[in-house]
């Protein structure tokens, strides 16, 4: 029986995180258990096709890039995801996963770069459990999309509570597209004194914000 419901597989550049601008392969899985109000991949809530793990791996081998981002939707809803990650690593791929972080991540191979998108109150899907923050490593990454100054202050308190900016963990604040001016977010970050950075959605600058497969 096929292991994964895949929405799309494509090659582009990474548009966010510390890897922004880097050539990247994307495997977007179907399905998400959150409904963030600013979600720009609602088309991945449903649909897609069933794929065997070997078929996913074979498809990725046809591209030149060797950096793979597993995304969604929410990739951790795919039960066999740890096994696929192990197959990709064994084949020489560098693997990252973009996740909302509200499901356990411990089963993933240690080589996987876990990029956790901490959901603020303004997202409409606030992370109240903070399930994985205590276990994040310096090789992981925290991404925080803020919709307001209140969101930023909430996130700052979480970062300080878990001492995330003292672990060498990359922390990337991003302004909600069309809602927060990047210059305002810069001012908030400078005022906070946090050891973090600002990230813009590069793919929305290069292509139409609603474009797929980029």
C-alpha cells in the first residue's frame, strides 16, 4: 500500500529560514491538522496522490539539487515519514522538515534539520503545548511568523522562557505577508535585544505571492 499522500514535488530555491535563496527540492505532503488564518498552501489541505517511498526517492534523484525540504500541509501527519527521511539520508540527501511543531518529532533521524514554525496567537492556531521547544538542538531552527507587535512580544517571552536564543539555535522572525511592515519587525527585534534574525518570504518577492511550484 502506498505510504504517503503527496501534493507536489518540485525544485526551486528555499524561500524562508536560514537557507533562503538556496537551491532546494520540495516534497509537499497533503493534509494539515491546523488552520492558520494566513496559510498560503490551503490547496494542500486535501487532494494529492498516493506514493510509495521508493517512488518519492526515485523522483528526487532526477533533480540536481541534493537538499530536500519535506513540507506540507503538515508532514508529521505521514506515519512513515521517519523511514523516508532515513532513506533520503542514506542516499546522500541533506534533509530538512518544515513543521508546526505541535506533534512529536522524536522519531525523526538526528540528521534531519527540524524547522519548527512556532504558531502565535495571531495565527489562529496558537501553540499552547509547546511540545518540542525544550528538545530543539542547535542544528534545528525556529521560525516565527508574527501578525502584530503583540505576537512578537508573545514569541519573545517564549524564546526567553526556554532560553532558545542561548543555545545557538537559529531563530527567524518573519512578518506576516501584507500585515506587518518588515521595518517595524526590525525595530521590534532591535528593541528586544534577542539574538535572532529577520527573514522575508523570498519566493513571494521573486514570483507572484500566489504562485505554486516555486
